[in-house]
């Protein structure tokens, strides 16, 4: 009989943990990880900007004057809607077999380019929320989105969808674990600046 590494009780033959103990432990870890973010959100809801200590070299963003870092995430996946084109063709007419393995198409052949919007993964990198902007920096893509240029912000499953005020707006998706809290943080900062 193995002992549970979490509670110390018998876990069963060839086992070292209970599934309930492990799920409880994972929930505690998740709560510990979200505690700093929730503390920042709480202080902004009280009308205060928190003083987050960072060294200048720790984040890959160039901050503007009077811009205060509120929270940052690593390993954020960035997706964009891109037009993907492919050739679609066909023919009308008969196919005549000339010899074994060789046939000739008689008739009309036509084709056209077909465009379809697809969500494409572009980069993985750091994302930060400040009192003025949403920042993203990866190996390929870097963004600074001003909060007053965001026309739509929503939770789509495990990603945050951002629509910017552009001539041809297309959704930009950021995938990371704390989507709901991040949206709450951005909305609280927008209300604070009003």
C-alpha cells in the first residue's frame, strides 16, 4: 500500500496520491497564482494604482512616461484572423483515354482563387497590462494597444478577443489562463481613467 503524498493516508495499491487530494492541491496552487492579480484588481477597484516593482530589464516593453505596470503574463499565445487563399478548379467535358496511363481532357477547364478567413497562431510571448495600454511582445510580433482604441473585449473560451478601432478591424486573440481576470482588470483601468 502506498501513502498519499498530500494527506499521508493509504492511497491504494501502487498509488502515491488520492485523486481528490491532488485536485484540491491543484486548486490551492491556482488560487495562490491568482492572488497577486486579484490584489491588483482589488486596489484598482478602490481607485488606487498599485506600485508594482520591476527591474528595467525584466520586461521586453518600452513603457511611456507616467505608465505604470499593473500585471504581466508569460507564454501568451497570439492569434490573428488572416485571409488564406487557395485555388479551386474544375473541368466540364469528357476524358478520353489515349493509352494506358494517359488520358486527354476534352472540354472546358476553369478555376478561381478562393479566400477564406482563418485564425492563425502568429507568436508566443509576454503580455502586460498597464494603466494606459495592453502590451504584447513575442519573437515575431509586438503590439501596444491603447485602451480607448479597443471597441470590443470578450472572453471566448480560453482566450481574450480584442477588436481595435481600425479601418478594417479583425479580431486579435490572446490565449492564457487568466482571461476573465484580465478583462476585469482592463475594464477597471478604463473606469479609473474616466
